[in-house]
């Protein structure tokens, strides 16, 4: 998926309710986990961690919870997440699809990461294992 297609796909996200987006994201991530056994196994390295992904250009945010080698998407979470990642939708989607290099987008300031650095680094390494 190229940048133009991602940009076109992101436009309606401003108008679709968060719960619907969360359901779609949950299905997508379940598919990724199901089709990448190495990725699934490595999720145990971050078991019990919460991640906040905030797409700044579309005003949406999602929490991912890793538990028992699975990813659950939450629209709301009332505690401080272990790691927060902020950036444009295309950057966050590129990360989840292994289409962008996490180091490149971080050092070019297209991605802001806060929270537990060790957990963020572990998550980056797990994303690198997606085929």
C-alpha cells in the first residue's frame, strides 16, 4: 500500500466512530498474529503491556493490550500506558505493516515515543519480525 492510498484511506477515519475503527483494527491485528507464528511467539516478551497509538492527523487513538500471545484493541483505557506512540496515520499503519523503518520515522521526528523505553524497543524488534 503506497502513501497515496494510505492518505485516501485515512480521510474517512475522521468520521467513523472509534468503536468501529477499533473493531476493524482488532480484526486486522488478529489476522497479522494468526499468519505470523514468529510474531505471535514473540508477543510473550511484552505480555501484560499496554500501548497507546495516537494518529495525530485523524484525531484517533487506540490502546493495544498484549496478553497470552494475542493483541486486544481498546478504545478507552483509564491508566497510563506503558508506551505511547504518536504520529500520522500513515506512519502508524506503516509500523504495524512493517512498511516503514521505526528508527527512521523516530529520528526524523515523524514518530514520537514516550514511556518505557525497554518495552518500546522490544515492541520495535517484534514488529521487525513480521513477514
